[in-house]
C-alpha cells in the first residue's frame, strides 16, 4: 500500500492545503516519514456535511449489508452464524 497523504472526503481523494503534519511512532516518540499537508476547516465542514447527509440511510442498513459493503468477511461470518458483532 502506498501512502499518498490524501484525505478521503465524499469518495474523493483530496490533498490538504494546510501546514504539513506527521504521525508519531508511539514506541519511539519520533515523527514518521513522510509529512502530508493538513486539512482545512472547509475540508472538515465538507466531510461533516456529507456524513450527516448519509447518516439516516446508513443507520437503516442491516449489519449484513454493511459487512458486504465494507468487505469484512469476519463480520459477515459472525452474522451468518447468528452472532452479534463484538
């Protein structure tokens, strides 16, 4: 998997336009390579608006349909076996 630093907003890969940010390795407390541009307030607002618009439909989606949509075979297997997702 190649890291690009893109944010996924509304199924679109978007590169940030703010100061670069880095992840921190919790074992060493050192910054990870590479640095990626941070997201703006507008990016956050867009992502929140899209999430709010999708919430009602997603809430009505069965767990089995969600597992299929997200490609999670373990969750689907648990559902088919009559177990609840942990």
